[in-house]
C-alpha cells in the first residue's frame, strides 16, 4: 500500500485511461476523494456504480473546485476548451496533468489559455499503455503495470508536482521517464503513430480488394498480429494524426523512402543486399531488446539469478564444444568485412560484445547473414568499401570493439562516433588515441580521463609509425596494426612482453603479410585481405571449468573439442598437468591461423598441490578461479604468487575466491599477489571435499562457474548467487554442465 498523495482528485474524462488510473488510486489508497466530469450522465452513473467516484458532474467547473489534482483524461482536441472553462476555478496549488497521446498540442492549448507563464503545477504526461476498447468499463487496475509513462515537465513546472506525479504512476507499477515535449512527439510519431497508420493502411488496402473476404478468412498470424492495432478507436487516431502532423509526416516520408529501397531490392532480385537489410533489421531488434533488457539488470540489479547444486555422487562425462573465443569472434567480423569476397565463420560466440562489433559493421553497410548456431556469413566490401554510418556506433560493453575500431575508423573517408554503456564509458581510450594521432588520425576522446564517446574525423592520410607500447595490451597493438593497413609505409609495434596475437594470426589467414620478429610486429600498408573460412576456436577460458570438473571427479572422461591452444593462452593446461591431471592434447591442427586441439581429461588420480609457476601466470590469468577449486581438491598445499592482477578483474578474484572457499570449509590464506590453499585431497580417495554453503559470486561469471564445479565434490548443498552474468561469456554453461552429470538448478530472484 502507498501513502495518500492527494486529498481530492478530479478526472475530466473517465474512459479507458482515466478509469484505469482511478482504479489504481483506490486500490493503492493514493487519494481520499475522487470526482469526475464527462460528457454523458451514463458514464458518471456507471462510474459511481463501479465505486470509482464519489460524485459526478456534467460541468467540469464543479469537479475541479477544491481539487488538489486535476487529470485531463479526454481526447486531446478537447483540452483547450476544458482548460478555458476550469481556469478560474482551479485551486492555487493545484497539480494539473493529462494523459494525451501527443504533447506539443496540449502545451499549445495550455499556452492559449494561460499565456506563456503556465501554472507551476502543470506537468503534461502520457502513459504508454492502452487497449483497443474504450470507456469506463474497459478500465483495468493493472493497465499500466510494467509500462512506461512519459512525463514532459516544462521550464515552469514545479519539482514537487513532478515528484508527486512520479509517485502516482510508480504506484501504478509503471516506469516513469521524463522527456522534452518535442522529443516525445518525435519518438511517438515513429514508435506508435507510424505503426498505427501502417496498420490502418494495410487493412484498408486489403479491405478494398475484391477478394477481401478470402483474404481475411485465410489471414495468417502475421496479418493478425500486424493489423491488431487497426481495431483502435478511429476518432482518437484521427485526432492524433492531426495533433502530431509534422512529426508524423516526417515519419511517413522516412517509411516511404525505406519502402522504395526494399521494393527495388526485390525487383532487382538483389539477394545479397536483401539478406543484408533483413539481417540488419532482425539483429537491430534483438540488439535493442537486449540493450533495453540489460539496463535494469545492470543498473538496479533487480534480475538476479542463483544456482543450486545438491550433494550426491556425480559423474562427469561426455564430448562437448564450448562457445567460441571472444577475441577471435570480434576479429572474424572485422577482417571479413574489409576483405574481398565472402567469409564464412563457424563457432562464432553470440555474446553481447561480439554482436556489438557485428552490428557496427552492418551499420557501415556490410551485408552479414546470421549469426545462427554460431555461423556467420560476411560479404566483404574490400578495403575501401565501408560506408558512413547514419548515427553513432554503439559498442555496448566491449572495449575490444572500441579500441580495435578506433584504428580502423581513423583510416576511413567518413566521420564516425563510437559510444558505449555506462561501464565502457569509464574506460581509458587515450592509450589507443595517442599512437593513432602520431599516425595522422584526427581522433578525440571525452573528458579529462580520455574516455568514450570517441569521435573520429575521416579523410586523413595516415602515415606508418614505429610505436613502443608502454603497456602490454593486445587491444592497443591491434588498433595500431589495423590503422597500419591503410597507412603509408611500414607500421610496427614493439611490446614489452608478448600479448595475445590473434590479430596477427588472423591477418595472415586473410592473406596479409605480417612480420613478427621477437617482440616487434610489423606490416606494410596498402595491401588487401582475401576472404577465407574461419573456424573460431572454442574458448580455452570456458573449457577450463570442464577441465577442472573432470580432473576432480572420479571416473570422469571429458573431451573438449576444437579448443584454441594459442600459446599465449595455454597456462591452464600446463598447470593442471603439473598438478598431475590425466590430460592429453589430441588432434592438434590449425584453423583460421589459430592452433586448435581436442583436450581429453580423465579423473584417474588425485591432483597434487604445487607452487604454480610464475611464468605461466599471464598465460592462465582468467583461469585461476577454476584452478583454485582444483587446488582445494589436491593433496597438499598450493601456492600462487605474482598474480596481483587478479584483484582488479570483474571482482577481486583472490578475495572473493578465498571467501567462498572458506565458506565451504577450505583452509586458505589470501596474499597480496596470490593465495595459499591447503588442499584436502588424499591419494585414491574421491570422497567429498567441500561442505556446501552459500557463495556470493559478486556477479563475476568466472567465480560462479568455478564454484559450480565444486558441486562435483560436495557433501552439502551449494547455492551461488549473482549467476546471471554467466550467460554473457558462456550462454550454454548450465546446459552442458548438467549434460555432463552436474545437477545445477537455476532460480531467478
Ligand atoms: P475513452 O475511453 O474514449 O474516454 C474518453 C473520456 O473522455 C470519456 O469519459 C468521454 O466522455 C470523455 N470525453 C470525450 N470527449 C469529451 C469532451 N469533448 N469533453 C469532455 N469529456 C470528453 O478514451 P481513452 O482511451 O481513455 O483516452 C483518453 C486520453 O488518453 C486521450 O487523450 C488519448 O489520447 C489518451 N491515451 C489513450 C490510450 C489508448 O490506448 N486508449 C493510450 C494512451 C493515452 P463520455 O464517457 O461521456 O463519452
């Protein structure tokens, strides 16, 4: 129940929207008295009989006397006349709002009545919720639940009025958004008014055909879904189309020109471009849904998920393909796009980050089919074929996309802007902008800390440089090499220590000559890339959880297929072998320039505690949370040193793992740059190691997946909270783990 916000509320108009809001106000006890004025007596009588109002008046003047909130819930065209009538009778501090579907003309009507100095209590509003039926009987108490309500406060609006109306709509369980009046009308013209216009138009077009009965009789789902909104009230839509004329005409013009393009593609049977257009639209819809759905997840942490794993003897067996490597997925799109010919990609990781890269290239005119089951087809446009995007390129959470594209975009003929989500917007971009400027790029970052958005002016002639990387960063190295593809002469980068070399390898796979001499990588600008087949290797970081699961479970037998074993990434294999795991690397081969292999692990012997070799630390940095679980099951002590970086990952992985291990009964001591774990394993004894408990993953996917594997050797129930982030890097984790023999139950909180 909410607090009482108003003493007397007067509704002018009490149909679908007004009566729904009145129902909410009563249910939530927001108001002491509700009165209303409508055109017909019948509505007032019905409203009284329904218990919605205590008094009904034919004259709005009688309704507004003494009211501290007046709500206009009538057709927008009646606004001016009603305001004129009630103006002299409004109380001094009245809050005055409306629910009309257009806002510019409501404000105009108010100005015509009150002059430029509008009442401080006047705050126009628009609930984005409705139904095809109208009238006082159509109202529903839950009409606004999980819908948006747009308030358009004016310069004259009092903060208190905005805040009380916000509370009122929140009590209706709606999400309140504040927006400028013009913006509201423009946005609604495209998202609501144009679709309604199209629905009316389509039904009209079909209704005018001679065979209309047949058409309607056999109408398929598509027609039914699309035309549903054409059953809406014609009078209301007549009013809206006129009330928002300018913005709607703009939207119709945009629709017409887009329709012409589509028509032409069909007439020309231009299959590639048509697939490109349809794919772009389909992905855009998913992308936006995702972006929007992600927002509350990140900002309010409302949607959280929990894993529960019950104790009991478990097996761990099977052949699995874990999702593709993210770094390689990104690059397959970028290089496929600027190559000549058609590139096929398999094993593509359909995670949010790589999809941001994919969508960026679609926005630059590249026709891309998929992804579907990890398959993507990219119709390359060549080195000079990218087109100017119409708006900013949204990189989501992906630092890789933004840093690599900074290099690529610096060399294009057109201007561009890249933006990202709240977290990416805090990450440093100067480290890539600086060397690019030395090459002649016009690139700007934002604020003192040089963060996104990043703006790039096109049409610059880049010059090759030699650059000594001040930090070991594969992203910066790759960004410079990408710009170097278009630069005059040689571009070279020297790195302080080796970093992931996926860019160099894949460029070579696309036929581009890249030299690696010690720590120096160089290429000559002005060449071209030739399309190829790319098999994205399975991500060794994801495979690591299954390797550890198999290594700690009696009788396990797991094969992980086509895992990337790039030498810059294989620390986990080396460390597990040193701990005595029964692990073999089979079927080694090269795919898309990357070495891959099948990894076969069996649970035949108890692991041994070791001092983890420091030279393997950078090569296994993401795999330590999983390795700590292995260490807990090993016989004797395991010591990790030289891994301070673990403290600044998605969570402080040393502390968070130590906390979780202690909860589960493992003796361990976190240190500044590592951890000491007292393994509880005994030779040839496969009994439980962990005693269960509640683990807080701090929304860190790798912590969640690591502790899931502890479920293979637990004597008590394990619950892991904050597991929703697992889906971003390993969407099939629970499915595959359960297939192997672990029993993870998921619950949404
Ligand atoms: P509705 O169910 O038809 O109700 C309209 C109400 O306004 C009725 O009570 C009607 O009185 C009264 N009314 C009509 N003309 C009037 C006039 N000239 N003077 C005084 N009262 C008058 O309509 P609604 O769906 O609630 O829509 C109301 C407002 O909400 C509109 O501005 C519309 O743009 C907006 N809106 C509608 C939707 C939707 O999907 N329906 C969604 C969002 C916003 P009687 O009962 O006596 O006829």
